[in-house]
């Protein structure tokens, strides 16, 4: 049975890479409608946890439960169709498609159109309005008809968010959406994530602690593959172990 | 080499296609008709191949099994049955589709160079089968004296009539490939080519789309193979050999993958060059290889890809000035 309010939970997840344990007995309960941050030093296993949750890797042991249903080791497309959508740490778009088509490829994915090789691509124009709306939300309207490859780094990340949002995910996994961004872009990205998170559940991996504190309801701290602690930002930052292991003197 | 070139062109009038069609109509008066027909057949093969390489990002190194394999099947049907010639062509296409399904199921999950190697290995099995079933295939001698039959009542013994019949089929088949490329399905293929992981994370069953592209590509290649045996009256083991698989890769890269018409130009260029070089030098293969390397170094996107890329760049600049 599903525990009340828990959308997605990892139960004793482990992942070994040829004897090296990258993820060790990780338990996380993500509550419906929250932004749940996953933080930890480089190599702590955050991206690996995302890969497990989204099906890109199969866990060595442990289970993943989504709304009371066991999804452990399901294939990525199947998990995506259930409503768990991820972004990638390295910005992951379709470079030589137009910005608009990047979003439309995502919008189409739930329709019957993509299987049709005999109809004109004009049939996809019914997604244009929604795609332009999403591009407007992320501030890319004026780039809609150019190739995505020509976008600046920050705009590529914004496009990636729009692609993920096009799927109307019920759970969105964001892997360092602000990595490598300038201060201004970070600010607008924070607002974007906050806006999109309304009525959804977001799991966020992020190194920028002011972003984490601004956005997250709960925080899980990973260290060398294991959960160090979990709590609100206040609880986590006052935890001496966290201060020792991760935050050091660098926060605030 | 990277793809690109036709991204901005959808919706615009297809000048290049029209120019190619006009050239296609004139071709058997500019060249001797058998060479002209060869160009049409190989161009179609390359267009079918490019659906996979240029638009799905999969490099098959065994496409000769479809082209050459269908040439044998179509030839055998023409020799041993009373089926009309178009039915013989369709039998070759059906063979290619069935073979592509089997090969695809075995190979489509492999990536990059492994996919090339598996398709090559299976193609060599088909080559081996041709050498074993000598009774059907003629072994070293190839399949000889294949009749051309008639094309909806039209006798084909005149080489120019033969040419135009094949031009009609090729134009229809290229239009079909173009439609596939510019369909919602084609959009997904391009997305897979651009970023397979991302396509998977959007819920696309990538293997399914790749398999479908592989089958469509094989069907077109098989059609071209059937057209080859009918117009030449014969087919030989070379057509199922790995060198044929390599030639179609070269034609496609020469003309420009990622453009619809690039492979047509590439095939024409390649065949004209081989035709001229055969009388001029002892080792035409070496010269073609060198020219191939030079072209690829000078025009990274292939002949058509490079021209279209530069036109688009100029248009973009012009747009800013205006
Ligand atoms: N496919 C793999 N094969 C072997 N080792 C891997 C693989 N993927 C990750 N690792 C290792 O697992 C550990 C955790 O990596 P992971 O990418 O999950 O860390 P992370 O917390 O996301 O770090 P970062 O903050 O740098 O993104 C690292 O030591 C990494 O080298
Ligand atoms: Mg990471």
C-alpha cells in the first residue's frame, strides 16, 4: 500500500559499479506537491539515484515505488509515460531541430501521431499553440524558429525545462538545472522552477545552496552513496555532521 | 561529418527537387541510357540508405544484403515464374522487409560501430548463401538473361523507355522517402539522431522507431535492387558483397547525408566518376577513394549539404540586413 502523501519512494536502493558501491541503502520518501532537494558533494551519487529512479540504470538491490506501484527496473520510456520525467545534468536537447520542434517532439509523444510515417508533418501544427505557450513561459518565444544548437547555454537549459514541462509530468526530476549559469539566469531559472512546481512534485539536485533554500520543502543529504540526513533546510544546515561533511564553511 | 541543411527548408518551394527532375528527364539524352538508368537505381538505393544514416543516425554496413538480395529475388521471380514484372519487384521488396525485420530484431539495440559490424556480419551470411545456392543464384556467374518484362503493358526493350519507366518509380519512391522524413514519425527519427537518451526520457520507445526506419530503408533499397536486375538483365555476387555496402555509404557522404537529395547527387557523381576513370586509369578504386577523402575534407556536409548550408547562412545574413 502507498503511504499517504508519498508519491515516489526509494526503498533501500543500492547500486554497484563493478564492486564500487555508488549508491548504498538509500531511502527517500518524496511527498506529493513538494520540492524535494537532493544535495551532497561531487560523486555522492545524486545523478546515479536519478538514473535509478528514471529507469536509466537498474538497481543492484532495493525498490522504487511510485503511487503504490513497484516500478523498479522498468524501462525509461515506460517510466516517462507514467509521469516521472527527468532532465539531465548536461543540457540535453535536440541541437539540430528548431527550438519549437524540440518542444513539439515532447508534446507529440503522448499522441498517436509519431507512429505515422505517411502523413505530413503539418499534422503536428495542432501542437504549435501549446509549444509557443511553453516557450513563452521560459522566455524563448523569439528563438522559436531557429535551431536549438545556436541558443546560449542558459537558454538551452530553459529549453530543456520547457521540453520536460511539455510532458506535464506529475513528478519532475531536475539534475542541476542551474549548473554553469550566471547569477541572472539562476534567478530567472529559480522562478521558473517555482512556477512549474505548483501542483506538481519536483526532485531537485542542486549545488547552489541559496537556490536549494529558496525552493525546497525537504532536503536529503547524500554522502558517498548513503543518506547522511534528511529534513528541512534549517534542520539540515544545523546538523553538525552535514556541516562537517559537506557544507563546511561555504554556506551563506 | 554532421547532418544538417534541410532544417529551414520545409514549407519553401522545392527548387532543388524540380531541378533534379528536369535533369532526370534529360539524362538519357546526355549520357548513354544504361548508365543513366544505373544512376537512377543507385540514387534510389542511396536515398533509402540515407533514411537510416542521415535521419536516424544509424550506420548500417550491410545494406548490400537488401539491394543485392532483392536483385536476386526479383531476378529469380522473373526467370522462373510468369508473374508480371512489377510483382517481381514487390517480391524483392517483401524479401527486404522480412530480412530487415529479422536483422533489425538482432541488431537494433547495438550502438555505433557495433551496429555497423553486426549488419556487416549478417550481410556476409547472405553473401555466403548466394555462393551456396548455386542452382538458384548461378554462383560465380551470377543470374543471367533476366527478362525485362513489361511495365503496365509497355515493352521495355528500348533502353530509353526502360530509363523513363524507372525514373517514374524512382520519383515516386523518393517522394515517399521525403514524406517519411517530413512526417511526425520523421521528426521522432531526427530527435533520436540528435539525442537518443532524451528521446527515451520523453517516453519514446527508441528501438521501435529505429526498427521501423531500418525496415523502410531496406524496403527502398530492395526496390532499387530489383530495378537493377531488371534493367541490366543480370545480377552478380558483387551486388551483395560488402564493397557495395561501402559504395552506398560513400555516395551518401559525398552528396550529403541529412539532406533529402544529397545522396542522389552523390550517386550520380560517384557513378560518372567511376565510368570515366574506368577508361582512364588502371586502379579507379584508388582514385575514387582519394577523391572521396578530398571531398569529405573540403565539404564536410557533402556537396548538397555544403551548398544548402551556405545558402541558408547567406539568407540569414541577408535577413538581418533587411
Ligand atoms: N556508469 C558508471 N560506472 C562506474 N562508475 C560510475 C558510473 N556512474 C557514476 N559512477 C560513480 O559513482 C559515483 C557517483 O556518481 P554520480 O554521478 O551519481 O555523483 P553525483 O552526486 O551526481 O556527482 P556530481 O555532483 O559531480 O554530479 C562517482 O564516484 C562516479 O564516479
Ligand atoms: Mg551528478
